[in-house]
């Protein structure tokens, strides 16, 4: 006997809301985050990293290699214009939005990036004079 894989059903409202959130620009996502925090006291999870539960037997937690990274700009040094240009190219934001993003450090430029993508972004930003953390 083969087991049938259960597919989860989502209401049209949930699907519509999920699609709208997935289509947000970085600026819109930040604005939504700020709104939820101010209006409802909902804050983003600290670190945004992978949470691991200890095994029930009390043994060591299984090692899990992190596969998704947040690229966080932490500074722009004395070459702000160069960093703004790179941020514009990496995010697709307008020049003005990129400038505002750079000036609001620490600023998350990309969430859930692959290791390769995150390291590439970090290298480009550091080459331009910025400082970056991968979380």
C-alpha cells in the first residue's frame, strides 16, 4: 500500500495575502515590519536564523548547515556613493531608495539568500567600501 501525500489546502484569503507579501519590495517589506511593530507590537524574530530544538533524549542537537542567509549592510565607510551604486544594482531599487537604505544601516538588503548569492553580494559591497554581515 502506498501512502498518499497530504497536500495542505489554503483559503483564497490566505493565498492572496501570501502572494502580496511575497511580491513586496524591500522598502515595502521594511514598512510593513515597522507598521506591525508599531501598531500591534509584533517584532521580527531575533537574528532571523534557524531555530533548533534539542533532541528529546537530551543528547546533542544534530548539526544543521545553514542554507539561507540575510545580507545585512552594517556600514559604508567613506565611499558612500560607491556603496549606494552597488546596493542599487543588487536590489533593483531606485537611486533615492538605495541611498536611504545605505544611510539607514544596519539594513537588510536580502533575506533568505543562498550561501553563494550572499557571499557574492558581500564581496561586491566590500569591494565598493561597505561592511557587510551574513546572518
